[in-house]
């Protein structure tokens, strides 16, 4: 699809939206009050608003290759800080997906000096940590399981970031969720790893 087609599609969407709801854009421009921060993959097949059936303005969205939450990434930390401290979101969703190119690439030998391979360093560490489990699986099963393990790791990383820990310390409602989207049927699956505060061992360590 060429860029001119995108512009034409935009005009058609605006006309159709105004025909159905004349005040839609006026309301949208008046306030920005999303309740969810979505951290997803850049993959074009997983647009956050489409797969969740939400309208513009309902979610604050950050996407990168393989939905990484790296403590050293100033971009994701700034997005998180703004979402939690300024917008007051109550839920953060890390969503991975089947057939993730970043996950598949991390299972292959690294290509030195490539930016993408540097970005996937965390995934390769997850592979090393869970090698015993992953090595007994088939190639397809290994990729699917790594998608899940990667989401779990990113939720763990989120829970350790200062913005999250400070929000919990002051009693702010903030839930961290890990989901996986399946391309073959379009369904989202909750991995059941939601966190609403520091883990018990973290509280003991702080005591």
C-alpha cells in the first residue's frame, strides 16, 4: 500500500466517522484519559486498538520489537512514567504474540554488530535461563514457549522499575499483566501472572 492510499483512507475514515458520530473528534481532542498502558510488539499484525476492540483514546500504547521492557531503555521508562504519574493508568499490559519475528530471530545465531541483535540480548538471556525446558521442545513449541517466557520476563522487569515501585509504595492502584496474542485465531490469552504490588520476597528483603 502506497502512502497516497493511506492519506485517502484517512479521509474516508474521517468522513465515515463524522457521519456516524459528528462530535467524535471534538470529544477526542478535548481530553486524554486512557486507563491502560499497552506495551506490545511492533509487528504490523498486532495493532493494539484493533485486537482489543477499543476506540482511539482508550489506551496509551508503546510498541517495540518483541515487546521488550529493558531497564536501560529511556524510551519505555519515559512512556511508563508519563502513563503512571501523569495519566494515572491503573493497568499495564505486556502483550507478546505467536510468530514473533524478534523471538524467532533470538533462537538463531546472532549476527555481530547488528542493532536488532543487540536489542534481542535480553531474549537470548531468557533462552539461557530456561534452556533445559526449551531444549526438549520441538522448534514450533520452543518459539511459542519463548513468547510466554519473554512476556513473563518483561512483567518482572516492569515490577522492578522505579516508577512502578514508587506507585505501589504510595498506594496507587497499578496492575501489571502478561498476555499473548495468537495470530492464527485472533484471541488474547492472559498468562495469569498479574502483579498488583511487590512480591513477598521483595517485601521481606526491604524489611
